[in-house]
């Protein structure tokens, strides 16, 4: 085994590699070693177009993802979750329900420890795996027992030659190798998913969910605002009792609930877990209420679609903090929500012209800031009692911050210092 990292390897990882007698290099890729192998496990952050990857592929060396590699070494049940938005929340919620029900389970993929590290001991019954399109691209023989597809909206198109169908195909790789004994849970409110399903032969059991329709749905919302999962014994609970608020989180709850019913978890246990779940840090995270003004940290929202979901879940007049590194954002899809819910915009970025231009005719007050402290200060000045300040940037963070986590933490610190 040989590890090659073009960047720097953290000291803790080096110590572990040395301890396990694994040869490694950093700051370079030694082609003579890399291209003299039978199998390459590639980090999902490295595109297939990278020269070293292209050379390996031209030599017909197999290049796979870590999830694919690790899956060869486990007999545990695999729950695979993907989507453009909501996959982290759904993965955590599903794990929360399973764990509370006494199932020996673990998180893997984009969250938790790597699957490869965990299968060394392989002492769990179920792995709940969050999968990005980049990870799915390197998977060929992987087979889920339960596959969940939450939604598909444009994202990362630079990795897919700016062709939407390429990105759609990547997401649908989650269905690879499914048999009639497996389950496919999907969002029947997503037109892209529905259109794609019509064109594919899917062997797995289809389990659609919806918040807009009830006919032929396994999970749905009725007119009385009850969440219903139509797998015996039927689960019914009020959506107002859900720990996670907003339409998108109702969808996430339906997906997790259906998964739990497949695994024959008792309704009482599922209901309790849907009631007491606490979301991931930096995702619609309540920070504090200061003089009646609620502050919400949604720094993890780095694209327009994520921010749409955040704004949609706001039930009070909102001061919206937005901005950062624009990834080709189309703000038009936010305009109706902004008009309905946002009283003012506070820009947090180095270049805010596109945001100002997009919303100048929708919002009366738009101010610019370049630190989290100033953004919070301005928002606090504008907001009134019983209103909300929402950090949901719709942009990447690296113009002013190290990461979205850093941006969220600075925001929370600034709120706590008011």
C-alpha cells in the first residue's frame, strides 16, 4: 500500500501511517509508483480530469472511491443517501432514529469516520452513508440495501462539463446493482427525479414520498397536516410536532421515517426520534434570542437551493445575511420568497454587486459588511422584536473565512457578544 498526497499530510495522519508501516509521500505524486499498481483509491475532491488520474485511466488502472473500496469488506446493511440538498440532515436523522431504537449503527461517507476505517473492525449492523456525486462517480460494484434520493438541482456543474444530465446521471448511480430485494426511496415532488425514473428500469422496490400529493405515495402529508407513512403498522403524527421545521425538512423526515419502517423499527420509537432530533451545526441552527430577535446560523447553505429551503422555513419577518464567493448563482428563484419574508439584506462578502443588483427592486434596505461582527451588528440594528436574523449565505466562504464552519462560528460568537 502507498499513500500519495500532493498537499501536506497532517502530523496525526503521518503518525498513523508510520505506525501501520504504510509508505507515503506528500507535496508530490510519484508517477512511477502510482502508475505501477492495480488499484487506485482516489479522494472525491480530485476530478477525473486531473492529469495523474487520466494517465492511470489510460493505462486501464482501476480508479475507485473510498466508499467503493470499503464496501468490499463488510456484510453490514448499507443505507445510502444522496441529493443536492438535505442529505446531511437526512443521514443524521436516520442514524438518530436507528440508534435510539437500539440498532448497532454508524455514520459514514461525507459525515462521521470514513467507511474504510470502520470496516477494519466491522462490528456494526448498519452503516448510514451520506454520498456526494463526487463519491458516486467512483463507485461501480457498490450496492446499497436502501437507496435514498432526496432531490436534484444544479450544483457542481463545473465538474460535469456544465451539462445537467451528466450531474443527474451521477446522482442516479446510487441505484447501481440494486435487486428486487432492495429499496429505493425517492422524492416524488422532484420533476427531474420523476422524469429520470420513467426512462430507467429499476429492479428495487419503489417507495415514493411527497408533501404535495397522496395517491400511490408511501409517505405523504394529508390535509390535516399529518405526516403519514403507509407501511404497516401505519405511522401518523402531526408535522407541527417534528423537531425539524420547513417543507424541506418534512421531506427529510419522510425519507428517514420510511427507512426506519423498512427496518421494522416500532412507530413509538420513530415518533420519539422525530420529535427530539437536533440538527447538525451550521444548518438552520438556533443561536440565541436577543431582546426578542432570533438569530439562526445556516452557514452550511453554500448554494441558492440550500438558501431557498432556509428562507422557505422562516415564519417571521427576516433580516437575511447573504454573500461570499458566488458559484454562478441565479438569484431569480429566491425573489418571490425574499419579497414575502425578507425586510432587509445584509451582504457579507468582498464583492456584493450581483446580490445588490438582484434584489434592489425587492428589498428596501441593503447594506454591505465584510466581517461577521459587522454583519451581526447591522442586522441587530435593523431587526425588531419578534423578527429573525438569518445567516444563509448562498455562497462559498473562502473570500473572508477559512470555511463555512469558520463563518458560522464567527457569526455565533458575534451574536453572543451583543
